[in-house]
C-alpha cells in the first residue's frame, strides 16, 4: 500500500497581474477537508472586498479526494487550471486559493485560464516540496498492568504518542504511518482494545 506523497512544507504566496486585475495565489499544506474550510473562511474574511476566491485542493497519497471551484468565474476557467498545476507538480495534501481583484477589463475565458494557472504556478514555485507519509491514529485501551508491554511496542516501532491517560482504564493514542498500522494494531490487540480514527 503506497502511503508516501509529496506536499509543500509551509504556506506560500504568488501574484499575477493582467490588465488591472490582480490574482493573489495562496498555497497551503492541508490534511483534511475540514482544514480547507477553515482556511477558506479566514481568506474570505481577510480579502472580503475581492470579487472571487477560486480554489482547488487534492488530498491523500492516492490523490482520490479533490475539488475545483470557480467561485463565479466562467465554468472551468479557474478551479481546473489551479488543480492542473497541483497535479502537474505531483503534489497532494495541498490547497491553493487564488483571490481575484477585478481590474475593469474582461480577460475572456482563455485569459482567465492563463491567469489562474500562472498565479498558482508562481505560488507553488516558491514552495519547498517535501515527502510525507499518510498516517492514522490508533487508540488502545488496556489494563494498567499492561503499561510496560504497550510502551515497549510504542518504543520498538518508534511511533509518536498523541494522547495518554494512565488512570484506572488506561488509554494511549499514537500516530502511525498507514502502511504500518495493521502491524501495530495486531501488537496492541494482544494487550487491549484498539480503535482506529
């Protein structure tokens, strides 16, 4: 199972100007559609006076989750060119939003496609591309007597602990690379109950 993908390390910005119109491209590393919604809301507040907030995102090592949105521009003139740039760079878990300030001169569909594509490329070319692994969270619930066994598994497989509670019913949540999850789940199951999230 392939769980490696290329993404950008940090948010970046690009700018393209054409006939008075300004296209501000903002690219972000993202992990979920929920994160996409939060960023879009924040940008709509920040650039409340802009005419359009067109965007595209691509999620997952398998690149199966994606969306392109023209936000009022002619069909396929904004979201698709943005998505095309993300794909052509082989990236995933990336959101690009292009904010357009209208300059009074219509650019036509061809001009819009060029503008959104160029603004997106400007932003993504600024980015540092890194390789990441898809992960998932596993939570194991176990008796206190099993704590040493559980912690040995965590240490041997070198997985980061995200939450822990060692009271009466012990709970431990770890983040594990998707391809290693079945192995870790089997190990944890020897000592307690495992939930995936």
